[in-house]
């Protein structure tokens, strides 16, 4: 600490502290306001004879303005660890504390050092951080400079005293790396429900949210839990680690599905609609995969996707041509009797993409592929110009162009004699 201003001050600081400790808080606060400058005030509040209880009461008094308190707190003679102990004390209200932190006389650097100090509990930090007297912009400026542990920052965002709107504003406007924000959202101290309310808030733009969801510091698991809890999962868009519809059937259900928080996903994306509801009784599920129990059997789920990528795993029950699997990836109906496009394979290796016109098949691609009963990876793509391409195990098996149908209501899985499907990704 620097020396006080005068020999008199050096000799009498103890007496001043003693007098202020004995005086009522309002009287001591009035003296601090009117008789001492910031340097002197800092020495008084730093003095070991001044208890945190009394210091907090003095700072809380209406006789000491937030501006003067901020100047005292900002002085280098009042150390961050001491200031943190004062702000942590129950005698200093969150309202007054927030007003002090919001005041321009307290630098963002000093404020951040206090927020970072372990003497300020996470609970009290959240009380102050979330208080309306601390503006969103000021909270963001302090947050930018904080180095407190990710777990603590997650706890602050999770605290009921920090509303979703404020947390969303800070998340949107902070200069902290997206990787740090992703780590906060991934931390167990920030619940998926609270993270979802932050993600839903209009203060957090879709672009910033997507950058967080795409960052690998946010696990697929936690990201999916957050999106599952969002009121508007369409806000996550597509691209990177994001998809529209996904199903791994690892919950061994086709209806009344379990969320990601119950059963981890094997898929590598965060989906707007994860583990959707599937119709009918023609398919069963076991061991994290679905299979036909009827010949032919159908199951469907709503899908408006008409441009994108449909990826999945499938296998046949036999290599005879009477065995097949089919996916109507763009469909107006819950079976293959409507309008749309169907991608399918027979047991003998015949591999096709066709247009459906009221259930009538017109082949657009007809080729051959593997003929066995093993799982293979399949994909069909379609762009806005109607360009389509089909793949088996990453190898292109043909292209075509058709623009007859540009909208969809369902995605339909069909199979005969025990066709299997797994790991559906639409995006």
C-alpha cells in the first residue's frame, strides 16, 4: 500500500478506524463521504481493525453514494480480496453493491478482480451480477475481463438471480472466445433448462447460438439436451454439427421417446428434432435399431425437408430380390402411395431412386450395389435445383435432376422381410 497523505494521517488512522467502528453505520458513512478522499477511504476500509461486517454496513448506507464508494473500491490501497469480503457480507445489499459496480468510478479491471476473488461467493456474485442496478453493458464489460473458473461462471448463469435475458445479452456481446462460452454451456453447473432459456432469448442471436453449438467444447450430449429443452429448436438452423431430424433408436422406443439426457446419442450432430415419434405398428425396435415386422411394413414421421441430405444405415433380410428396404425421403403421405421421391434397394443388389406420382414409381436412377445382409451407409442428397445423388458407403451411385415436387410432409421407412434401419440423419 502507498503511504497516506500526511504524518498526521499516518499517526491517526488507527483512531479514525476506531471511531468509525464505534459510530453508527450512517454516521461513519457520512464521514467517509464528506471528510475523506478515495485514498484515505481505501486505507480505512483496508485496515485490519475494520471488520467486513462494519465495512459492508457503511457501504450499504444511503449516506455514502455509489460514486464515492466506487472511487474507494477502485483505489489500489483497497485490495481485491478485501473488497470481495466486504461485498460478500450480508450487510451490503445486492442493490447497493450492483450500483457500486455499475458506477464509472470503479474500473472494469478492478471490478473483475473482485468478481474473480474467492472471497466473493458464487451466490453473492450472482446476486450482484443479476441485479437490475448493474446494467447489461457494464455486466458484459466486467465479464469480458473475468478469469473465474468455468464452473463458477456456469453457476452464475444458472442462478435464479441472473435472468435469461441478461445472461443472453452477455453471451451475445462478450469478447470472450466462443470456446469459453461453449465450455460454460457444457458445464454441469448450468442446467440444460436454464441454458435453453438463454438460447431462446431474443438477446442471443441465432448466429451466436450456432457458433456455440458448433464448438467442440460443447458436447453433443449437452448440446442436444439444451436443444431438446428449447421452445424454438428451429433457431439452431443447420450446418456444422447441427441437423434437422436425427434418430439412433438407442432408447429402444418409437413413441414416447427418451431425451438425450436419458440415453446418450451415438450420432455426431445436434438435431432440431431428435428421436421423433414414429407411426404405426409395422416396425419394432430392439438393440438400438428398427426392423420390419410386416411384409411390407411402413413407419413415418413428419418432415418438411425437401432440400438437404438424408443419411442412414440399412441392411436387408436376404439377398433375394423379394427382400428390400425403401426410404421415401420426400413424401406427401405416410406410405409410398403419395407424391414424392423414394430411394430403395433390393436384395439382389438393384439400387434405385424413383419419383412417386400418386404411388406410381418412375425410376430416375437405376444401378447396382452390394448384395449381402450387412449394414451399409447410405445417403441421398437434393438441392434447390432438383439435383439428386445417391451413395452407398460413401461412393456415388448416380445422379439425376427432377423438380416435380418441392415440398414434403413426411419421411417414410418401408421394408420387407426384416429390413433394418439405424442412425438416421436429416439436415
